[in-house]
């Protein structure tokens, strides 16, 4: 999206001198806050590789709707871990961390809005075995029939106290781990190995936008997405659409699919997608405030 790419214009501004030329740079922030624009400028200045830390930009079936770098941006500067995962492939924080590891041997700027990726990178990640398909199917069926609170009630006390009880995805994941391994998620986390990139070895920045400003950008960006082919992208995803896939969680995807199926108007789909994006940005801001207290804050606009 052209607006996002033009968000930062550091040029000869004193601000650019605040960024290391040597240490790995981490840039986190809510959706539509201009992270990619800043990463592009720092990569151009220092010859850095731009590494994706966004959980949805890894999927090949979404470029426009996840605001992945444009083909022109990818041709101009080296990028990694963007659009390389098929829509049906499983992909977790663990997958991402294993792919990031060999990239740290060169100068990088790692950018994205998925806080768990940054946490795994800078604090370490417990090597929890994959969930067997039958246990995942049982969890899916129970969530549908009973709601996530039924699974929450069965978690060990340490895990229940540590996870977000309002997040069905996190509750289900914790339940699956406990059922599959016989150990609570908290126990696994307590055995976390050392991090690949300790926070003290990097320059870590989190963007903190003014809410009204960000809300306006979100609305404008979705309009730009539609103008740049988001509806065609959703149409290409319509055959075999499965809302349970992680790749189907791209914000706006379910709304545009509903429109293509004749269930809602395009105006209603746009309104729903814009609201969902604002709600997601709010959750991101809350998560960053709670988990990135040691990161340098950059207020916007």
C-alpha cells in the first residue's frame, strides 16, 4: 500500500541517527502504523535484510489483504519469510523461529505485528510437540459445542492463570498441549531454552500511534486494498475456502468471502473488515503495553 510505504521519511532527520547501523533492529507495532515503511528505509540505509515477523504475511494466498510488501519493494531490497507458506500448510511460531535462526548471521531488520514471534525470538520458545490431528479435532468440536470456557475449566491452575482467558485460540492451544503431552503449557514454558536473540543484543522499537490517527489510516488502507485488488484476491481464495485454516484469519478475508457468496453487500463487508482491523489493532496495543515494557517507544504521528 503506497500510503504505508510513504509513512516515514527519515531522510537526514536526526531521528534516523537513533537507529543502530550494526545491531539487529526489531520493529513492532499495530496494523497500519507504518512499520514496513520504516523497515524499508533502514534496510536501504544499512544494506539490511527485511525479515517478516507477521503471522499472516507468511501466506502465499494473501498479498494485498495482509499488506505484504509489493513486488516492487521486494525487488528493490532483500526480503525474507514473506508469502512462502501455502494456505493449507501448518505454520507456527516454532516454524518461524527455526526459519529466522539462519538469517541472523547477516544485518537484519525484523518487522511485524505478531508479538508472540518477537517474544519467542528475544525470550526463547519452549519446544512443545505438535498436536496430533485427533486431539485437534476433539478440541475443535468441543469449542463449537461448548465454547472455550469448557476447555479453560480443565486447564491446570498455573496455565489458566498465565494465558488470556478471553482468547479462544490461546485456550484451545493450552488445552491441546495438556491433553497431548500430559503437561500444562505453563510447565513447558518454564523449561524454555535461551533465546536466539536476547533483547540486550538488539535495538527493539515499538510504534505507539495515536488511536484516532490509526483508525483513520485503517479505514483508508482498506479502501486502498479494494482499489488494488483485494476483492479479486478473495475471489481466488473462494474455491475450497475453509474458515478454520490459520491463513483464513486474514482480516477482511471472511468478510469479502461473505460478500462474494452474496451474504452481505460490499459496503457491509468493508465496514465489518474495517471494524475488525481496528479491534485487532486495539488488541495489539494492549499486548505490546503488557509485554514490551523494555522496548523503545516511538509515538505517532
